């Protein structure tokens, strides 16, 4: 079954309207392996009765990975807007993904505009910085898994982007690397590992590159003091309320 068919099946079986569905993770970042699965994230609106009940309603869907390596997780619009208000970095990645499988494009355009309005440099910075700090620990041995390498690398460079530019970082790793200062030998090493990962199956471990590992450690050390100048702005809920009503009514 094709991805679009699976999304339409979700609508039919659950009685919801899928507003957008995109690729998340390695494929969206442009660092997939030969056998990478499809990590599909979607946002949906339920029927109006769902929002009028005093009883707390389910606001997520999780469809486990199938034989075609397709995994689907979705959020109801009320949950998505709650995380928008908190400047949630994973949500921003979903809606700005370069791979959109299904969308109400007018709706998505407005939703993207809200992501700019509610973007908090401090919240997004700490999301990526904390992931990068944790993932870096998995890259300290004589070998590292390529998945772990790119997980750490993308998080740290995304945090560096936010610290330097105070804008949402691109989803695609190559676009982040083009927008930050990086020694040529580090960029060449990353490209080599990216090409290697594309040819291999998961998980795949390689001898650690001291050049790349040294760069990541240097970035992590530098970023530790960079949060002080970042804005923690969090706007009011008026625009979110209006968008919410327009979506469900």
C-alpha cells in the first residue's frame, strides 16, 4: 500500500481529516540509509463532537511500523497547537519537512506562518543542545554507529544555527552546514560518512573520525554559554485560538 493510500485509510477508518503528513527523521534530514524506514508524522482534525465533549478525548494516533517499513504517528490539531505555543522543535520539523506526502496546502501555509510567530530561539536551542549533548556520549568510543553520529551532528549544528542566527534551522542537514562556519576538512568528512551511510544497512558502525568528533565537542563546548542572549518570547494564544476555530468548524 502506498503512503497516500495509508493516509486515506486513516481518514476513513478513524473518521478524521488529515491536514498534513510529512517525513520526519533521517529521510527528511537527507541522511537516510539504504534500508531506512519511513517515519511519517501527521496532523489531523476530528469531528466537531470530539471537541464538544467534557470528557478528555484521545489526541494522538500511533500506527506501528508495517512490512513496508512505514511508521505513522499523528497529533490532533488541539495537541499540535499546544506544542506550537511551546515552540516545539519536532513539530516545526514536521511542518517544514522537505518531504510532504499529503496536505491541505492553504492550511499548511497558515500553520507555517504561525511557526514563525511562535518560534522561541531559547526553547528550540535547548531542545537541540540537550539532544546533541546526550547523543555525543554515544560517539566517544573507537567506533560509532552512523545513526548516532548523524543524530548528534544534526542536533549540535541545529543548535549552533539557532545560537548564531536566531531563526528556525533548516530541516535538511546539508542546508544547515551551508549556513554555519565549518572547516573544509570537517565538511568533507561529513560528506564521506553521509555517502557511506546511504550505501549501508542499519545499524552500521565505522571507525570514529577524530576530525568530526573533535569538531562536535568544540561546538558543544562553545554552545554552553550561548543561551544567555537568546529570546524566550512566547506569544499569546489569540492567533492560535483563531486558527483552531477556523480548522475545526
